[in-house]
C-alpha cells in the first residue's frame, strides 16, 4: 500500500463512520500519521437514511467524501480498501490493495442488521443501514404501488399496500412516520386512480413500548403522534418468520404483506 514512511507513530483506523472520522479529527493536532481505511470513499449520515428511503432526500444529501472532510489535516491519508485480515503478531493490516504496518490500530467498523439467525427473514425482508439499501427500499415501495395499481385482486392489492416495519426504535419510528406522510400527501397525487386509503403501515415491537431506550414521555408522545398519522403499533409481539408473503408472530397475529423492513436490532 502506497503510504509515505514516517518517523511519527502510525495510527490505522478501519471505518469511516462517525467514530472513525471523529477520531481522525481528534488526532489531527497530534504527532502521528493517520491512515483511514474504508470500503466506501464517503461518509454516510445514517440518521437520515429513512429520508432517502422515502424520497425526502437524495443520496448525495447525506453522503460526503471522506477526503474532503479531512483534507486540511496534516499527516492524514485515506485509502479505499476492504480489510481482509489483521495480523496482531506483526502489527499488520492485510487488505485487497496491499499490506500496511501500524503502531496503533482502531477498528471502527460500526454495526450491521441483526436478523438473529433467521435466514428466511434475512432473505425476504429489507434492511436500511446503507445508502444502497435505502435506495433499494425506495424502489421497492414505488414498485409495490405500481403493482397494486395493476392488479384486480383485492387481497393481493391489500398485501402490496401493506408495509410492515419490525422494530420500534428510532429508525423504525422515523420510517413509519415518513411512510404515513407519503400515504397522506404524495400517493394520492401520484396515484389518483389508486385507493391509497388501503395502504397500511404497521410497527411490530417485541417490548411493551416504542423508543424503549428513551424516556417514557418521549415514547408515549411518539406513539400518540404515529397513531394520529394512522400508523398501527403492535406491542409485545415478536416476529417469528417472513416467507416473502406472510409475517408470522408469536401470537395469533399474521400480516399479509409484500414489504417488510427489518429494524429489530444490530450487531457488530
């Protein structure tokens, strides 16, 4: 890997998310060489991914080149790379563009969607952790509206316009609210010959409240707000499977749907 030799200690950071970029900034005034590695050359502002998924923002509004963020910092280098291995005995990172020695190594690779080992749910549902995934979800939502317009089968139309979000954390709540606003303000204009009142938005939450990590007041206010928007909130319900057509749960509840967004948890 073509990185200049330096007399300063070399700090290699794997990951250009919030933690990796923040650390690189903090180290900018220290006598160290910083090398940041990421598989993308842009930083994603993940809290607004739901806006990309629902058409409120374009991807370039929440993606910014990593090199531009850190361009004025001395002794900073960015390389677009996939890290394949870390050799701790030799203090070496092995990537798809070569090897790199380090004095200090920080792994800040973030998290990914946790499907809790259910391969069928992973195969048939949509995640929303990256810009490509958000664009795929946006396309799927519009695709299902188009299919609903074409079908004469009422049962199929209801399933196509049934949107199920699994997980009532911040991402699930924000996405449900955005979908409800689309149902109210955009779909009737874009699809005047489709009865968009049929569209249903569901949040399935395994615990007894949404936004569980926040205060009880915030949780209750969010629930009230979503219900006024027409979102159906199902608490103390755990999804057990989704085969691409039917969501089954640990209760008698089932949901016929063509769109499931999985926001039930993350893992490193």
